[in-house]
C-alpha cells in the first residue's frame, strides 16, 4: 500500500510539472507581449524603461531559463499582475474565488451522488418496468442536454416565472450575512449543476448493480432467505458501488466544466466567472494561474480516488 | 433508426433553407423587433428584427459544419496517434500516451477556454480548438485495440514477412478499428455541437453576426431577453437538444450493431 501510494504521488507530481510546462508554452503562444504580465497597467512606462525591466526580469533570456524562473516564482506564490482590475496581484485574486466554487461544486456533487445512486438502485431493482424506463429516458435526456441549457431553463422556470429562488449572486447585496440567505442562493445553481452528473451516476449505478445482482453470492443470500431489501443493501450494493466511486472521481473535470457555465449564468462569484471574464479580456496571467490551480485540483482528486479505490479493493495494487 | 428519422429532416432543412424560406438570417427589419410568432415569421424575430427561423437554420448549418469538420480532424489525428503508439514500439508509445494523459488532466471546458483565448474567435479557430481537445480519447481507444491486435497471429505473420509500419496500419490496423472509428465519429459530432454551443454561449466561439446555436443562446444571458422573449432562446435550445439526442441514438445503435459488449466509455 505504501509503495503504491508513493508511486501514485510521484506520478501525480510529474503530471503537475508537465502541466506547468504546457501552460508556459501556451502562455508564449498567446498574442501580446509577455512583459504585460509584470507591469502594473495603471503606471505608465516608456519603451526604454520596458527594456530595462525586460532585462531585469530575464525576459531576454532563452525560453528554458525563463521557464525555470517562472516556475520558481510560481512556487513562491508570485503569478504576476492581472491586466484588468488595475493590476492586482493574481494569486490572492484567484484564491479568493476558490471558496465559492468549492461550495457550489461540493453541494452539487452531494446532490448528484445521492440522487444518482438512489435512482440507479430503484431503476435496477425495477428493471424494465415503467419506473425504470422513465428514469432511464430522463437520464438519457439529462446526459444529452448541455449544462448551460438546463441552467437557463431552470433559471427561467424557478427564478423568473415562479420566483421561488433568487436569480443570481451568492448573497443579497447589502444585507448582513446569514446562512439562510446563502442557502437560498445556493439551492438552485447546485441542483442544476448536479443534473448531468446525477444522470451519469445513475446509469453506471444501474448497470453495475444489475451485474452484481446476477452473481452467485447474491443468489446464495436469497436462497438463505435473506430479505430482498437486505440482499440489495448489504450484499449487492457494496460491490456495485466500486465502479461508481471511480466514475465520480474521474468525472470531476466534467463537474468543473459544468460549474463554469452555472457560475456564468447565476453570477456566482467563483473561479469560473473569473475565468470567463479573464478570457474575454485576454487577461493571461489570471487565466494561467486559474488553469494551473484547477489542473492541480483535478490531479489531487484523481490521486485520492485511486487511493480510496486501492484501500477498498485490494486487487488493484497488483495491476 | 428513430434517431435518423429526426436527424435527416434537420440536416436537409439546414442545408436547403435558402430555397424555401423567404428571410435571410442577417436581414434587419426594424419594424419587426422582438415580435412573437406570426404567419410571416414562424418563430418570431429578435432584438434587431432578424427572423429567428432563418437564424436558426443558418445557425444549424454553422454548428453542424463546425462539428463535422472538427470530427473529421480529430478522428484522423486520434487514429494516427493511437495507431503509431500501438504499433511503433514502447518509446513512441510512452511519449504519446503521457501527452494524452496530460491533455486529459485539464477539465475540457477550461482547456477549451484557454485555447480559445489564444486562438481567437470565429468559425476556423473554433474548429481548431474543438479538434485539439477531442482526439486524445480516440487515440487511447485505438491504441488499446491495436496493442491487442499486435499479438494476433496474422499480424505477427505479416510482420515476419517484412511488412512495414504503413502496411500494418492500413491493411490490418484500420479494418480492425473501423467499428471504434465509426461510433466515435458519430458521437463526436454530438460532442462537437455541444462544445461549439458551449464555447459560443460563453462568447469565445462563433461570434455574431454569424449565427450559431450557441450564440443564439448567448442572447439569453441578458436578463431582458431571458425574461421577456423566451422564444428567442428556447427554439435554438430545443433544436440543439433534439439534434444531440438523435445523434446519440444513432451512435448507440451503431455501437450495438458492431458489438453488443463494446465498452466505449
């Protein structure tokens, strides 16, 4: 187990390093002068000043040297200055947006897991009956409709027409912070975010449970006279959950993608909204910092999923 | 089959609309701003008096064009990378697969946004960005199929008789991966439509005045349109979902036809 953990961690770190190289290359492919990332745009500078600054920053050095300089700076938390927003340093700006995004994603994920697993079980137990067929059709539609469309429709129905929930933002502006207020703003985007994911989990859960239910040990349990409820909960469910755990881990990237659309539609002050604004204003330092952090999160989550899986299923370590 | 029955009319309509629909997607009629459906404008008109139906059809043409071209590019690139990785030995294999791993680390939408911020907006860059994003999945599937194939007797025999890499790829590799390619290509068209719509929705894909389903939905990001003129974004949204559903049906059907046990996820 220890060896496996160490090996996976090393691979994860290497991936992170490769990601920094990729981002560095992309930064260089981007149109514009790289020096823009270092200067505070609200302070005017002459061309000769820029040359001096360029030499001091090492931007006249060969690219590999520059790469390691950037890497060192990034390790110390220096990602340059934002081109928009009057030249704030990038890192605090991005970090301040992580909290809301995590809140949104975790609530969405929890809803998706509960909903997906529950409907998956119902579907598998009532196989080929009307309940199963209608749930499966709903899942198919859920997978095929893009996050931004369900979000728009949800916003139109629940916030604009029915006025059950506020239409955007995270807190009521001007009002003192209260948990109920946060929750009221959170429910709609989080549930809409969970739709696609829940549909995916439901399909996996259904097929995985159906496979387990045809196994010999399930028949044995039934033959012993165990009640159907306990057969499913104790014997079948535990084994059927394994592939679903991997699925949840490996689709975290999709969830982040969905979160971007939800944030843009609901004006949720998270990383996604920051990123979209940065893209439309070509604010490369912010884009790159946010990308790196997101990539690091995905690598970390994949690592944790692999380890959780290895802890649950001892056969993994051999492979 | 049901999928095809929906897909073919949509395809025909978008390709031939100029012949039977009187309005042009970019014609502005200031006397008919934000009108509801009427006998003249079946789906009403938008904020500057353009006919929604005409924009929908032209947008469908753009979206399907972007999706099909990027599907073709990513299928070719995906097959080539996967095939070379599968047949050309360990060093090439290792390098190619690490690249694929790397490309798959980043969440697709983020990768898409970063690439789009570099490539710019418009039809060409959008195709480029979607193709760049899509090939790794295919190349991994092709590779694992070919790794299996490489050990089969007829390939070993062919190799023993001195067949080159080129011969192996096209005489043995291509016919034996055709099922993966066809199913992938079909589903990739649906994926391409969704990616284009998403990108244009965020304002980084196909930009107005050029119509596409994504940027027609983009207009709903303004509260005014969202609240008061739901038809302007619900029609493109509905057509988008129906098209994607139809393509997915066809793709699932093809998958079952080729191999009921095939795992493509």
